[in-house]
């Protein structure tokens, strides 16, 4: 088997599973992009099997610590292990992230399950070349006669692997829309056209956690997407709920979900920053503000711009909160780590001349497991803050 030898200080020797081009000491054999290769240290010791792509900054991604090929049996075993992990934690096996890339030993593979419908993403070249094999492994492991597998490979991150963006049906018949129930709400989602893989499963536990603070409050849900936070708060007994989203398609989905659940929310199709500036000028006040923006940066190079955006967002939210108001705020930008995120919020409090107490932290759901040796598996974080009056 062809492969490469890593430099003595390569991160893979310290628990990570990635090898960057700058960490390669030498290449042996003549591997093709997408091949399985051997990884060795400077003493010729095998340190694992990896997928190879010379066109990527990450030239190798380890998927096993021993010699291993990517065959049907391998994919079936890894998928079965992922299912068993989630079952042991009491997660709903029919509504969850079934496979989370390196966290489940399948680098670049994401599988979200919505009942009998699976949404598959293959974000690395080697896994993309084997997506039909992965689909077959999912079909045989889950053993569902009505299974549908939809490919959502429209994530821009695929370009880093030299891959085109595409979506479509891999197995079964394409459903027009799918009904799911979350936080007591009946929702319709479009797996082929909605954001990400159809829904933000990483927020699944948090809708009710935030909504329990909503009774009797005036609520502002920013970046409402399909409206789930807003609807959960309305269902919990909020006095008034406003949901803001720039995308017309998302607003229409939120309106349909509100009608489906017979709940009243005022939907505003507008840029969130523009809405917040207008609300501040009008001296509006809210008792609960929810900030759940999309990722502000996918790269380390975009971090400073992202932090400016996060700071402005929080300053304007703090200016709108009532004396005892609550802020539930989230970030899904991996490069905005917990310390940076909390410092940005602290700086925003200073600029807004407000004080707050932290009531709790939010983490990504258990079906998005985090590996301590691979920081990139953690991208989601959040805080619940309570304003301090008279400060």
C-alpha cells in the first residue's frame, strides 16, 4: 500500500487524525487522489490508514489505527457503532445526526436521519467516490424497506477537496416535504432545498430549554430560519413573539409552520442588523432575545470580520433588552472558540453599558459528539444571560 511518512512534530502523533501538506516528510508509492494509504512515523511504524487527496491542504485523514480498506463491511461496522452510541444515550434514533464525520470514524461523512429519510453529505474526495457504497451500507444496516437517501452535497466546503456542488436522490423516492415533530411542534421540512440537510438538528435539545423562559415575555427571535425558536416560545405562552429572517423562503416556511400549529408570531422578512438598528431607534424593548445566526466564518482568515459582526449583533441586542431581560445566544463558527465568544460578548456588554449574569451554557447535541483530540469536531456553543437592572 502506498503512503506517507509524517514529520516528527506532526499533529497526528499527538492524537489528531489529520495530516497537512506541511507535515509530510516523504511520500512512498504512487497513490491517486481518493486512495486509501498507509501512514508511518519516522521509525517506519504504522500509525494508521488514511484517505488521500493531494489537492487538499489536509492531504491525509486517518480513519483507522491499523491497516484497513474502505469496503462494505467497514462502512457497515462504523454505521452500526454510530447507531449504538446514540441508542445508549437515549437519543431518538429516527430523528438525529446518525453519523458525524471524524467523531464517528468516517472523515467527511455526515448522515442526518428524519424517520425513513436520510440526508447524506460526503465532504471528502475519497468518501464522495464511495457514496454509493455508503448508501448501500446505510440501507443494509438500517434494514428499512421504505428508506430514502438524499444527497446534499451543496456545501461550499467541498471545493477545498476539488469537488463539485450537487444534490439529488441516491436511493428510494424523493419526498416532496417531510413531517417531523420537535418540542411539541408539527413541522414540515424540505430535505432537498432547505438549509444544511433540511433542519438544524444541533439545536434539538435547546428549543424547549429556551422556551421555558418565554411565558409572559415579549420575545424577539433573530435569524429565525423556519421559526422553531419563535414557535416554541409562542407555544410556551409568550406575550408576543417576533421572528426576523432575511430569506423569503425561510419566512414562508415559518409562516406555514405557525399556521400548522395554530400559533401567532409576527414574521419580519428583513436583514437582522437592519431590524435591530430600527428597533433601537424606535426604543423598542424585549424581555427575551434569541440570536441564532448562521456561521459568520468558515475559515481562520475570516475570524476578525466574524468577531466584528458578533460584537455588533450583541451590542444591539443588549440595547433592546428590558432591565431583567434574557439573551439566548449561539455560535456555530468553529473558529470562534468558547473563550473568544465569551470575550466578544463581554466587550459588547461594556459598549452597551449593561451588566449581565450567565445562567447557563449550551453545547452541541450528543448526536454531534466532540473528540478532545480533534477540536474541529466542536463548532457549536451558546449562552443564556440575564440582564442586571440598575447597573
